[in-house]
């Protein structure tokens, strides 16, 4: 239903002084935190919610929580193409969730949907050539469409592929190896071009 994310949670500006004169400001990197709201969730998320099966039909709360990864998309619009301008794919790694408290009501003639909500925090992973991060973003406006399709095939699956969360290194490899054209310097003054696009 919705996600409210903050990539700079806990980040603070630190000022350093010598003889009363400021000589540098440093900014902490911060951490990924978010609030997720949903109408429902798949049964597999029970383990992430601290719910453990005792036997069929019986579960216990306050069990160790599994970490999880997730992916979501945010739409980008402009004045010409409206919401078809593009979108960003967000990938979150190694998140843990704590459910907000739920308020149950007596059944009445009014139908109210119970909103579920979780606060999540995530642990950063190694990112090629960057500081570790728990959140990577792919802006489809600047990525070759074949590379976006290849990444989404891994993330969301299709009739053949089972969906899964690729590592940051794998995301980088998918986007690098699925470009429209690759130019290789042969080292002898010549080059070779290979294209995924016919002609």
C-alpha cells in the first residue's frame, strides 16, 4: 500500500574546533529506516513478524525474527509524458521489521479495512566502489530497456524464472551485461562491437 523511507536516519553533522575556530564539518552516513503499510501480507512473512509455527494451525509470537529483502517501484512523471516518464526500482537488503500495535474493533455494519504497519531497519551490504548500503535505486530513465527487463525478470520472475533478490554485485553485473551494445578494445588498434539489438 505505502512505504515511507528515510535513508539518513541517525545522521548528524559534527563540528570540530581548534582554539574556538571551526575547522571541519563531518556528516554521518545515516541508516536506512522505513515504515511499511499494507492491507495484508503473505504467510512467509510470519517468520519476519516474530510468529513461529508450533504445529499446524498453532503459532507463537515473540519468536526470533528472520531478516528479509524487498523491492518496490516509485513512479516518475513530467508534464509531457505524465506517469509514463519512468520509474525507479528500489531494492532493500537485510531488513528486520517490528509491527506497530493493532487496534481491533467489534464487528459492526461498517466495513473498515485494518491497516497493517511495520517499522523496518536494514543492515548495509557491500556495494561495488561505494560505501556499504542497505538501499540501492535503479532509475529506469538512464538504463537501457533490455537491462531493466533483465533485472525485473530476476526480481519479479516470469513464466520460467522464480523471483529472487539479487545481491548488489549481481545487480551491477545484470545491468552491465544487458546493455544494448558492448565495445571491446582488442588491444591491437582494433575494436569489436556486439549488440543485443538486431542490425
